[in-house]
């Protein structure tokens, strides 16, 4: 299969510098491999969505020279696919309803490991649905962070794939859509490294392929917090894209480039000088 990469922002605000780094990193990897670059809007959590931010992100990316190959995929239009995946898991006995509260799990450090709900069913309250997790270690090689290994039962436990209000989890939707879009490598921020073992286990449960993974260092604010979680996550200006784009390329250690007339020309120059092996190799976060 030819290379297919993707950028999958959540519409929780306008495009900021940390998101731009992830978008540029995934675009460079895809184009360096001679492959396609896809776009997915992960809009399955309405309480966290900022009205208008999806349209804002879609409008901003082309200004930075980042144009996806097929049209963007919206997760809010993919609920039937998540329903089908959930029903497959339920038919196979791999999920169970759970009414456990945080206090119910406090003695276990907040981790659910029993493969069944330890609380009493409540007829007046809809349950969450958890995936049964056996005592299994998931190992994989991350292209930047190196060999990874996580014992799902000990470190994660039975995790929620459908919430009480009926919304599907990021883990399930991401796995279903990466397979649907035939993604061959996931290039994303280091904050999602911890989700990868769960996603690999879900892929195995659903009989879906496992892509390669490459987790980029995060952009942090001056106090060491993830930029998107801090007060410094100001929107970048699509009307003047070159300064932010140059800064993103510098963060990704793309060699200094000559002057460019526009964002497209700058990306073409960057691609000619890009080698994925030169991306920042770190097991921790990098500060911008």
C-alpha cells in the first residue's frame, strides 16, 4: 500500500502553533514518501467543540500551503461506522456496560480491571461501555520515540469506548477512521503516545490493520505546559503565514531555507531539505 498520512485536529479552537507543527510534520512525512496527506476533523465531542472552529481550521490550512488530497472527513458524519464497530465488539463479548463512578474505582487507583462492572446497575441511568482488557503487554516501535511497551491491564485497565451520554470515545473513532482512510503512518503529537497501545488492542479486536506511528515532540509554553492547554495558544494568522510556518519548520529541525514568496514555495523548499531521520528525537517534551 502506498503511503497515506493524516492530520486530525479536534475543533476546540482556532489553529494554533502547536497544531501547525503537527500538521506540517505529518505533511512533510507524507510528501517525502511520495504519498497522500489526508485531513480529518474529529468532531465527536460536542461539549468541547468551539462553534466555528472546524471551518476556521479548514480555512487556515491552505493559507499555510497545507492542502489535503481528498476532501476532509468529519467524524460527526461517521456515527454509523462507530455503531457497527461497537456492535461487533458487543457481539463478541468484548465490551460490557459499566455504572462505576470514580469513587467506586478509587481503591484501584482509578483503573478498572475486573472485566465487569463492580457497581450496581442503575435502571434510571444509562451505562458507559468498557472494552475488556486482558493481562497483555502491547509492544510497538515508534519511529521517533523508539521501542514502546505497555501492559494494558496494569496501566490502563478496561477503558471506556462509549460514554454515558452515548458519545463514542476518541480511541474507537480514531481506530475505525484510520482503517477507513487506509492510513499507513500516524504522525501526531507526543501527548497521544499513551493512547497508542489502546488503539493497537482495539485494532486487533476489530481485525483492523495497525499503521506505523511517529510521535512528534510537543510545543510547550514558558512554564512547560502543552501549548494548547495554556493561555499562550493564540491563533496563528493565516493572512501572514510565513513567520509561523518558518518557526514550525525550525521546530522540526528542517534546515534554514532561503526567502520564499509564499507558503507553498516555502514548503516546497522545506520538502527538498527534509529527512524524517532529522526530526527531533526525544522521549520528553520540547519547548518552543
